[in-house]
């Protein structure tokens, strides 16, 4: 059988799997296997959709709040002792109140981010909602 014919048969078979839902079953199995594992973030997503927690989309568009967020982000990224998770923490500023969210490597990192935010000019309060991966 030629390579061309094999590729054509593979393409047709893949198309049939998608059309009949066989490929979807594999996706559902992957979702099932992730449930309850460290990969499962269903509860976090539900929390964010509930409207009870701030998300980055709720960042105020005032120049002051944007400046505060930018200054905190620069200080966090500049700090090489922080983990990649800490560098990617969500920073949301509304009327001078900074909310920190997301996973960090430890309680020490959480404290360090909170301190960076609190020392930033214009910040009136810091709401530390960071999740510590390790004690």
C-alpha cells in the first residue's frame, strides 16, 4: 500500500471518529481521569464564575489603579527569588485596594507578594487571596 493511500485512509478514519463522537468519548475519559486529581480546577472555576471573587476583568480603568497594578507587577517580576507561579499571580486594583489571587509556592511567597503590594505608593489595602501550594 502506498504512503498516499495510507494517509488518505487515516484521514477518513479520523473524520469518521469525530463525526460519530468516538473522539469525544476519549475527551470525556480524560476529563473523568482528571476529576479529583491535582489537574482538576473545577471548584476554582466555579468560584470565579460565582461573582463573589474579583477576576482580572474587574480591574479598574483609572490611571491610578492601572499604575498601581503595573508597579506591583514590575516589582514581582523583578524579584528573582519568587517562583513562576508567584510571578503569574493575579493583581487586581480597585480604588487603591489590591487583591492578590492565584497559586504561589509557599506561605513565605504569599507574604512576600503581600508586602510588595502594601509598600506600593497609592495602595490603601491588600486583600491576600493567594493559594499556597506548600506549607
